[in-house]
């Protein structure tokens, strides 16, 4: 080998050692830096004219495993979703109060039963009645407060959805820019390690916000897709477009997040036609959407169902009783019915007028079975008036019944007289599970301006009473909150409820289950096996039955939100005066002139205790006592919060493990780097020794020539 070849080989060895030392120096300088992948110099054998000629030094490359990095991205998405769910479910649980706390909703519900028992004891008084009334109002107020707090919590989630979308767009833009830097350096054969490290950190942050699939391209770029295959980044950048921008308000429904090509200014441009409309997007964004569209609305719905069950339970008792003296007038609430509507009652009830001391003045027993299945509400009113008056005309009787604008009213005519109603012991009146007094709300304890608080009792053949142009928007979501289908119900004038049910079954909603009216006149949706766990919501409802103000979703109890919790309250006169609480019961079998009501009668107080222990028909939510339903409902919230916390802990541990595995492979080990430095120093010394020896040989040869 010629001396020039020896010098060339030794010089390349020096260059290789120097390049290696620079890489080691960079590695040591970045030890402990998150996301830094150590560098390694690429060396190859130099060949000239078929002969080995030193070493060729290439650009440093990152020591990284794409499979370990992909695992980190997946685990980051799982953790992001779990962390969002845990944070907000923990806040939701806090709204209910600590277990055993006297201010929590469970304690307020327990207080109702305890104070009902106190009303029946020997120490019963207006004070114990006032405590019972106050406890009921406190429980309702607590539910309303929680309902408002959950709406605020949902608004917070919505605001974070907007922030998260903005952050995702920022990260996609950054990754797109870094893609260009990596591709340019790779094409020029230069070191792209710094840009690649920054890009990896950005992708990891992005994957925590939404689940993504990352694919490496031959030119060094990465392509990013959602976990459902929607492209976010390839040669072209996409941006997410959210119309509301996360304005932080709770709404019945929210628009989808669109995927658009990035405009020249970096903002959202032309639409790609793809959307993100469910929690399947994964990551923190998926967790937020699931909370906003499923978990929190589901809680609000169940809260409304619980209020509806409480109101029905208390009103069934209060309508079976009377005060002593009885009220001069019983004013019913809005029913959504017209006087010409089918009466629909079976059984019988007694309508009575008594003096202030309970002496019976007049009474009539209305046998609804005798009136027949085609009887109308007006016919019932006529029957009441004729019975009270004792004459065919029904004018000038002891009391007058009227039905105007959907409300039944019965007024005693004599000075100091009052009205009372009693159920028949053998065959109590019934429509949709409610007695006649409860159905019309004549003596309700709990009322709501937006709900009748009883099942409608409609049958499929009844006219729906909605006008043309009125609409009800209905949305069906699966168990993850993703929209399966939506439909706008547009009742045709003059149709029946069966027509509306048929319309729903023929709509896109009907592809996922069956609609039907149950025996109490409530709309039921039975999901098919493939859509189990799906739920209905009603974002908007402009229907108005016969101008009464009652709409389709309220009358047919479509959702828990239609139970009227927001306007629910104990009747104001009962709260103001405990004496207005109906604790006595009408003695229907007493003859005229006898005592039909007694001042010391507390049988209805006992009825409150007994009724609170009985099972309530919650429709699609099954049958259970109020205590059991509330325990299961509130316990479910605690369980979900606990499970979410457990998932967050588990996913955090798995993500930490994935990061540790990635970093143990790609990260800097100071001992290894120091050992490598020694090797490189020795290599440098060996190459220098060769150059020194070759130099001496040159000097010797030159000396021989002199």
C-alpha cells in the first residue's frame, strides 16, 4: 500500500472518530431531555478502484424504534380520554355531596321519608307538616341546583372542546412544518435528528388529544390519520373546523367538527366532506365529546326521571286526601286535553261538598265505566254538575265543575263550603295509572308549569291535536354518544298518535329500533340488538297540542328532561300554610248531613309513608321504589367516577411504561456514552499514530534521497 493510501485511510479514521465524538458529545449534552433520541454516526467502508480505502463518514441518525413510538402514541390517546372522563366525573360526583353529608341529595331524599313518618306520630302538628313540606321543596331545589350545575359543567366541557380543537390545529400545523424540515434535510443527506425529535414530541402531544395513526413516508415525512381512517396530514395539511368554537354554553345538541383543507393563511379552508361527530375519535377530545353528548345528558335525564317519580308518588297521595276544612275550589293544572277528547277513565270516584267542619252537603259518585269508553271530558263535567246539583239542569247546585283551556276546575257554591274528592275503594278511577284528581291535578302537592307530571293515558287512536307546520326534532345516539340518526317529526293536521308512531318507525330512527305507545300513553323506544344502549334526545319541539302549551315530548314523556324539573316546586299555598296540606281522607259512604271529614284525621299522612315505600313505574327505566331508584342512580354516578379514576391510573401506568421502553431504547445512557467515548478516543489515537508513523516513513525516504 502506498504511503498516500495509508495517510488517506488514517485521515478518514480521524474524521470518523471526530464525528463519533461529536455525536457522543451531543448525546451527553441532551441526557435527560424528554423526547430526545440519541444519535449514532453512520460509517461505511471506503472503496477506491476495488480496494479498501479507509472509512466513509455519513450524517448522524436517530436511534429510535417506530413501533415503540407508535405504542406511546396509542397509550397517550387512552390516557387523554381517561383523564378527561375522570376529571369531570369527579366534579359531577362532588355536586351530589359526600356520602352521609346532610347537605347532599341522598340525605335530602331520606329526610322526606323521615319527616313523613313524623307527621303520623302522636306529636304530629303543623310544625311536623311544615318540616315535611320544606324537605320536599329542599329535595326539589337540590335537584334543580344540580341540574343547573350539570348544565354549567357541560358548558365547561364544551369550552374545552373548543380549546382542544384549537390546540389540535396548532399541533397539526407544527408537525406539517417539521415534516418539511425533515424531508428537506433527508433529501440533502443532512442530519434531521433535531426536527424529527421535535416532531415526535408534537405527535405525542397530539395523540393525547385525539387517537391517531402515524405512517412514515419514504422522504422522511409522516402521514397522520384519525383512528377511523380520516386523513389529517399527508402532503396537504388539514384543520378541524368547529362552528361554535367552544363558546362554553350548554345546548340541546352540538354541530359536528368538520375536517377541512388548510387555507393559505393556515386557517380552515375547503371542506373535505369528512366530519368528527362522536367520541370514537379517542383521546382527550373523544372523552370530552362523550361527556358532553352522552354521560352528562344521561345524568340530567335520570335526574328528571327521579323528579317525575317523586312528584307522581307525592301527588298520588295528596290527590287522594283533603284538608279540613276543604278548599272552596280545586283548580287543576294544564293537561293538554280538550273537552271533546276521550275521557279514558275506568273505575269510579266520589265528588263531595262539605261544610267547614266536614259535614257533608252534597256528593255524587261518577262511575266512569258506566259513562262508556267513548265518553268525553265534557260528559264527565256534566255528570259531576248534575250529581252535585241534584237536578237535571245542574244549575245552582252545591258546586260547579268546568273544563276550560285544558284545565278542570271545581268550585263550591255555598259560603264556607269546600270541595273534596275520594277514590272508590272497590274500583278506583284510573287513566294511565292516575286517579281522576291526580290526572287533572286538582289537589297536587308538587306542580310544574312545563309538565302535567302524569302519564298522558293517550291511545294510538286518539287525535294528536298538533297543527301543520309544528315540528319535533329527535336524535338517536349510541352508547358512545355518536349520532346514529336524526329525524324531524312533522305532524299532519287531523292525524292520530298512531300516525306519529308510524312516521317515527318509517324514519331513519326506525332503522335502529321500534317505537310504540305503552299502556299509559308514554312513547317507548326499544332499540334493536345492534343498537343496544342507544338513547333518544329532543333538541327542539315546537308542537303545541290544541293551543294548550303542552308539546309532543312532554305529553308522551319522551325523555327525562320532559318531566318539568326546572319549574317544579311544592305548591306555594301549601308551603305558606301547613294547614293546606291534605292529611285527611273523604268518607265517601257517609250520608248527607254526616261528618265526611274529621279534623283529627291523619290517614293521608300514613298514606304518604306507605306510598314512599311502594314501587314506581318509571317507564323505560323499569319499576322500583324511589329509594332504590335514587340509590342505583346516584350510586351509578359514584361507580362511574371511581371506574374513570381507575382507568386513568391504569392508562397512566401503561403510558409511563411505553415512554420508559421507548426512552430506554432511544434515550441517552451516560455510562454507554462514556464507554463509547473511550473507544472513539482510542480510535482517534490509533489513527493519529498511523499518520505519525507514515510521516516518519516519509522523512526516512526523503533522508535516503539526499
